[in-house]
C-alpha cells in the first residue's frame, strides 16, 4: 500500500523552466556574493525579477559572470530530483526560514545535481538543459537598502 504524503497547498502555477532557473540563480548568488537566497522574487514566463541583499553593487564584470555561470549550469544538464523528508530530518545547510508557520510535517526538497537543494513544492523541469538560455534584461541597485534586483528572461 502506497503511503499518502500530505504537503501544503500550492497556490501558484509556475513556468517550470524559469522557476528552476530561480533555484540556480539563488545558489549562484549565494556562492558568488556570500548572500542569502532571494528576498523578493516574481518569476514569470515572459520576464522575471528577483532581489538580493548584498554588501556591494555588482559591477558589469560580475553581472556578466552571473550570466556565464547560469548558462554553464543550464548546459551541464544537471538532474532535478525530489526527496521527501520530515521537518525534523532536514539536511544540514537547508534553510526553512521562508516556509510558512503552518508548514506540513513532510517537506519536499528539490535538488539540482550537487549544486542546490531547498524546500519547494513548485513545478520544475527534469534537468537543467530543459531550461533554455538565461538572459539578463537589466539590474537595479538600491544603495539605501543594499538590494540588487535582477531582471531576466528564459529563452527557449
């Protein structure tokens, strides 16, 4: 008999390629800038925007490096897999900070190769090569709040 797993309800219909790219971008920013995952994300089919709190405004060279790394990861054809764990059995380094207070006892972790893992109940592609190409549309820097907003699209 198959066990029934109860997860939180999901109220969004993501565009899987852009949503999976969001995971890659989060980990890329963490690795490049030592920051946390995004503070604000609006991920859509046509255009997405995502913000990070950084210690400095990235220069053009750093922006180009973000794009290069993203497209390199996409081309690596990393597998996207899922794992179910209890809240009390989350691997070290996986943050639960952004989960709602009423989160279910069972969590779904999304792994992208050995590059990223985080709890998520959204839709994803099966491997990164299905994402398409990551294109940077522009960036904004808020000096007062030290937030860096990235606008991007996925071209398939």
